[in-house]
């Protein structure tokens, strides 16, 4: 202990608790920064053997070093799950093995190592939008994020009915938040439109919109969340056939192979143009960079990757109750239930 230390920390940790590894990593980082750290091991749980959860903590210190788990001896099949600030948009960039099904035999085939590179591709700007003077969410409001001094939209979204929540992903920079031309801009005016993404953890913000004279807030909801046509009117190429939009979620090489089987079946049963939308953050690099481009060429369909941010208040307050915290597969499938209305570009009428 240094008497001149800038901080003294005393902590009681249960080494068998699921969060102990993360807490210990944070304490080690504080120690490396010169803090006096004392740890009392307080075992409160009985251990279940074999141990199947291993964790490491890594701070953003500016170096290029990764996180090393060292030697793990287990017969269990492991899955890599990242716990990062919820404001980060993160996806897999490089990985040879299936990160959802990591086995000891995979390491032996790769000279004793399993390597993975993840990418921070953007930051989430999230918040709530309410109708000024009414204390009600601006449900169905369509918004877009525009770079300063440019009119080209970076990303767009629709405001949810639940608390008026919205989320937009973009790289750090200066932007303007604008209402989408059409029912949204015809019904509302937006205040406080400047957006500055200058922090690694952007704050949750609140916006308000005011009604234009003679308009009702329900007008937007009925027009943007109302009855949809059976298929999109969008067309590609010279064909007169409409476009069928398909959404698929997959995680792990086995599920990704099933996506290929499903798309082959779709192509056999329709002559329409096909556009496939897939959840980006759980797909493997080999699927995104090799398999889906090859499938797109051979089966003649278009594809795009989409993502959305879980509301911070939902994960913190209800994550345990609805079984999504710590369960990767439940988290993935829940996207199809909770966010189907806001995952896709606004021009897509039906999935």
C-alpha cells in the first residue's frame, strides 16, 4: 500500500459468482493505475463442477493488445459472449472457428489457439421522443440522422410506442436529427435537432416534437404503423414482379448453413425478386464475407445486414425476468419479437 495513492479500494468478492471475473478485472485495472486495492474473498455459493464459464476483463487503454484466456481445460462446448458498453455497435470481424461452438479440438487444429477479432463499427444514439404538452410518446414518428451541412441520410428509424424509444447508429461526429419527409414532417415540428457523438458512451436523450396546426398525433401512428400491403412495391432491375422481403436470424455455423437451405427453398418457390435482411452482430465473418455473397450470386437475391439496440432500461430492469441477460440464444430470438417494426429501412412495407 502506498500512502500517497490517489485512491484506496476495499472489495469483497465471491470467486464463484458469475460477475466476479469482471469485477476482479476492474480492480486490477485500478491497481495498475496506482490505486491501493484490497480484496476479501467471501465464498457464498457452492461450486458446480465442471466449471463452464470463464471470463476476462479488458479496459480500453489505447494499446493493440487483446484479451488472452490462457489455457482452458474443459470438455464442454463454449460460446464467446461479449459484455461491452451497450452504446457500442459491435460485431465479429475475423474468426476461423465457430465462436458459438468452441471446442478443445478446435484449438488443437489451430496450433493450440482460438483467435477472434471484433470490431467497434459505430455508436448508438438512443433516447425518447414525446409530444410537447401531451406527455405521450410520438409513436410511429419517422426520423433520420443527417451529417452536418449535408442532406444525405446516414441512418433512419421509427419511434416505438413503448415510451417513445428510438435508436440510431453512427460513427462519432456532428449530426442533425430530422423528421422524415412525409407524414412525420407534415404532422410535427422537431426541437433540439443537433446531435454530437463525441463520447464513447453517449447519453440517453429526450426530444420533444410539437404538433402543427390542425394535426393530431395519432395521424402519424396510423400512417406508419397502420395496415400494410402484402408485399413491397419496390422493384429491382427490369422485372415487373414485386420484391419479397425476408428476415432471418442466425448465430453459429450450423444455423448459418440452415439459412442457406432456407434461401434455396425460397428461390425454388417464387419468381419474385427477393431481398434478405439478417441481424448483423451475431453472424460469423465467414458467413458475411464468403457464404452469403456466394449464395446471393448463385440464387439471385439481394441482402443487407441490420442491427438494433436493446433499450438500456429494458435490459437493466427486465433482463433477468424475461430471461435474456446472459443467454445469448434467447437474446437473438427476442429480436424477432420485440423489434420487428424498427429493424428495417422505412421503405420496407412488410417482412
